[in-house]
C-alpha cells in the first residue's frame, strides 16, 4: 500500500487587508485579506519551509525531490536540487522541477506515486510553492495569495492513494508570458464556465465512475478553484455539502497557486479519522483527481504546524505601499547586484552555510561556526567533527539597524545561541522590531539576502517563533 | 621579553583641524600634520630616517594610503623606508608601535608616525555604510553597520550591568562639552544628555549623537630615543612613552560567533591595558593616571573602556560617569579633547591625534582643555569590532 506519508505547509506571516488595497484605488471596501510573502521570501524559500515541516514529522530520508511552481525564482536553474541541499538530504537524490502548471503539485504527486509503485523510489518529497504577483489595481489583486506545501509519498502511508485520475485540457485561463511581471487571465465568467466548471464536473464524474464511488462517500473534498465563486458553483454542481468541503481559506489567504491543494490536503488530514475517504481536485490546464483513504496511521500523525496556528500567526502589512515595496513595484527595489558574492565561495562552503553545519572540537567540545582549523577555545588543531546545527535558538544580543538598506526597516541583526550549541549572526525577519529583544526564542528560516553578482543569494535568517 | 617602557620620547606632535575638510586633499592633510610635527620638534624633514603611515580605508577616497608611497610622495621624503600600517581603527596605535620598535632596534634615529584619513570626498553613506553593504562576506554579519557592531555591545551591557541609554547620553554630552573647548574638533557645540537621547536612532540603542561623525584629518608625531631627545631643541619638553600594550584578541567574525563571549567588554582592551600598565609600572590606574583619551567611536565604547582599563567594575561604570568623575575637573578626566564623538574619527589618524592631545596636556599647553598638573596620560585606540587594541601610557618630563 502506497500513499501520502506526511504533509507540511507554510503560510507566510504577512497579510494584506483587502481594505487597504481598496483604499489605495478608492474602490469599495472588501472583506478579507491575502497572504503576502515577505520581501526576502520567494517560491523557493517558502517551499523549503514547507518541506522542512513535512520532513520533521515524516520519513527520515527521501530518495527523490520534486518541486512544482509557476513562479520559481529562476527561469534557468533547477530548484529541486537546491531544496535537497537546504533540507540536508542525501547528496545526489533524484530531482525534478515542474513549472508552468497550476496543477503542478498533483502532477508531481502522480509521478511520485508511479515511481514508488514501480519500486524505483522508496520515499519521494513533493514541494510546491507560489508567489504570483497580480497587476496593481487589477481584479486578481484581491484573489492571489502566497504559500507553500509539501508532502511525502511512500509505503505505510497515513492516507493511501486509491486512484489517480488525470486529463489535460488546453485552455487559456491564467497565464504569464516569458518576461511578464504580472499574471493575466481570460474573461472571468467565460473561464469559469468553459474552463473550470466543465473540467471539474466532467472530470470528477469520470474519476468517481472509474472506481465506482459516489461524491457523498467522501468525508473531505479538497476542491481547488481559482476563486471562491467558482468553488461554490462547482460544489453545487457536484452536490457536495459544506461539511465535506475543506476550507481553503480563500478569504484570508487568496488562491495560493500550486500550494493550494496541499494546504487543503493538510486541512483534510487534520480532520479525518481512519477509514475516511478524501478527494483532491486539482485544476489547471486540465484536471487531476486524487482519491485517498485515511489509514490507521493517521491517528498517530500530527502536522508540525497546524493550519489554524499558521492562520493565527500573522502580522498585518501597515500599508499598500509597503506591499508594493516588498514586491519591488515601487522603491529602490534594493539595488543589490553590486554586493560582493562569489559562486566559488558559496560552493566551497555549501555544507557549512546551506546545510548549516558547525565544527565540534574533539579536544574541548566547543562548537564553532563558521568551522575553524584551530580551536579558539583550547588552541588545539581539533580534529573538528562536522555537526548539523539546530534550526532554533535564543537571541543573545542584537542591533536594530536604521541605515542598512532594507524594504522593512529597521533591519534587526541578531546574535543567536543555537539550541544544542553554536552561535551565529543572522538577519532577523518577520518580526516586530519594537518588541524583539534579548532572550526572544527564534527559528531559522532560509531567505534571500541580496542579488550580489546577479544571482539570488540565499542564506539563513531568524524570526521569532511566533508573533 | 624585555620592557621598552620609558626608552622612547615624542619630541614633536602635529595635527590638522578635524572636520569636513572639503578644501583639503589627502596630500594636503599629510603635509600639514607632518610639517606641524616637524616644526614642533624643531627638526627638518631631512632628519627623518624612517616613517610609518597609518590609513585604514584607502578605498573610501582616491585610493590614497594604500602604501608607504602615499606619505613619501606629498612630502618628497625620498630614499628612506616608509611603511603603510593597516589595523582597522587601531592603525595609528600600530604605526606608533612599529616606529618605536625601529628606534629600539637602533636601525633608525628619528622617525615619523603619520595617520591620515580622507573620508568626506564621498558621502558618509557612500563610504562607510556602502562598505558594509557591498563588501565583505556575502552573508556573515551582513546587516551590521559600524554602529551596529557596537550597539550589540550596548544591548548586552545594559542587560548584564543595569546600565542604560542615560549613561551613554551622559558620556556623549560630556565629550561634546569638552569638544566645544577644542579648536581642532569637528563638533564644537556643547550638548545635553536630553539632546542625545532625543536624537534620531542609528542602531538602537545608539542615536546619531552616540556615534562619531565621518571626518577628515591627519595627525603626526616625531619620535626619538629618550637619550637623544636633548639633541633636538624641540618647542616643548619631550614626552616619554612609559609603556605600550598592543593586542589582537579576536578577528572580524570571532567575537560575534564565539559562544563563550559575553559582550559588554573587549579582551583586546583588557590585555593591551594590562601590558601597558606592566611596562609603565602602574598598579592602580585610577590613582596614577591623570587623564585618558579613549576610543569613544560610540559612547558605549567609552563606557566599556572604564572597566576594560581597570578604572571601575562594569557594574559601576554608569554611576562613575554620572558622578562627573570623567569630566574635566573630575577625578580622572576622559576625552578632554572631545574624543572621537566631537573630534570625529578620521580612522587612521585617530590614535595619533590622541597622542598629539596628550602631548599638549603633559606639556601644560592644552589651553581651556588643560587638566591641572597632568603628569601621566593614557591613550586607548581600538580597531575592528573591538578585536585590536593599543594602550599607550605617556609621561611628562
């Protein structure tokens, strides 16, 4: 029996109230909000966070990593190998990137299932994230949110996959051309009728018929939809009750692209008991319908962070201008390409700085980061044992920098004592600088520092565990 | 190791005005400070048989100060060894040390130590802030500005010793009051502690008035072996270097990444201070030292220097400054020149500017800044994130 062995999700901490968007355009006030990735986040860093949460309560090792996104930060450069490194996976794991399709998470899931069922892979990690930027002032501005999700596929699952039904459909619904900054879309009502509803109604019927199931037999249905109105229309057409539908939190987060169905999957897994059936309906240039049954193992499984705790862990953006600055729509956009960086340097220190290893002096036990050759504590030449550093700690001291350029001033720089040893200096993010102080517990998050030498320079930052 | 305390004398000291010297080039300031010192020593340029140049950041300007050539060229001081010394903000203390070593070896008889820094051909944010934004390791410590590397000290000092922003403001106000008396200082306005507290934040808890300004300037001394001092009829009596300690006790990264380091003090300052006291045979600095020029690049550095140099315990430092003990007329006046907070900090020149100021004090020619009966003075010059320190003890003859 194969299926889903773990799930993790990541919702960025910032929310932009639709009221603030409305105010900026002198439009009518609208309820709800959108989840907004911080200025240092992207569709890669969010995927890292979701993958780490998935692996924290999932399999100990994976032998393949698939990454799906319509908004990956590189056009040419694979994300899955980077993801494998940051998550400190075995060097050389099989990887694959899935771009372009909003259905990418389930496409990857389907291929992961194939690989596992064929016996080619044992445990596969699928991570999906999106940070899709709507055109300022356009309809989509109230609709798109940022998030990430991850799952693992393997044997002895918490939810067994009973069937995976898929069909492709060449329909121009949402798109972003090469070189475009913003997502565009077809006429809303046309696309809802002829793109979304047609695919969902026909597809779900076919998928259910294939296994002889009824829609009413599912405890939970993850019904992906580009907007809440489309979701309501589809639920009605399929005869689904409110109890069956997993809340995708469109009102608070917006549609989170490829991550949406994974947020929904976690929502379903948080709610079901062994024996409950789950359906995932994933839309975009066609349809994937995944039918699952929760196993006995679901009773012992809990996510690293529940969806409700992530929804509560939020900071409000104080202005629409701040949002525009985060996305580089206004402001200097931080002209950071002149910052020194070096591919040679970064490659040389990949284990230390990406996998985040320190060196433990065999002579005196002092944990050094960065790794040294001669121990500053006992002056011996070690040897130094490489040691994976904890992703959490406490602030020993800090500076709140008003002159270091950042879209979110002041820039807090923290000296962090890591749990289990080692001290590190990190930029601090997702925080309220005024209340951030010595002793604050922090977690490490992988973020973008700058664009030195014309590539994305990622490294660790810290953020308060909760706000 | 043999002590060299008491064997070297300053016979001449010179200094330009410190400030935004928009009318002066690097070369102009190098020439002015050197000629000022040469005249004070009553020698000729041709008497100098070796020279050490201290400049910390040649990249901030037109790449002057990258080598000894940049001292030799403007002064046409050809055919003698000239060495550029670079040890961050303690470069001048290091230039002085190397000049002394050359005299002690007997290879040289009359040497020059010159510090020059030209920062204001660029905006402060275009030079020093840009340096920390654009250069250095892509990630390690990325986000700190120079004030930030000291605000982490302040945050921890407050936390561990019960000190606070008011104590820092007291130091800054005191040094601005002193600076108002110094004709060569960058800032010449008295300042209240309230003004310091109300000033804009730079790196919490440091306001802009807790930070030294970005300044141009140069300072120089002429040194000989003490026994040779009488050969030169210098303008004022020679001043003896009774001892110097110089210590590199951390690196650029290690103080921040060392899990054992508690912040709120600098090992380099403590080690350099202990060495200097041993050389100068000082057992109770608070009793035996009449005045001190310490490296108050940020107000918190002076607070830390009180305890690092053995005047008080860390927990007493706030009370000590609030009592007025370190003001002009107090128990041990600190930074009667106005310190770096008022004079400014042309990086490579600062440590030698301190010696210029102490030379005046110990000769009794410091004017309104004069500490009555001053016989023994201390100069404290630190570099990097408190990683390098030079402590020099001078005595009047």
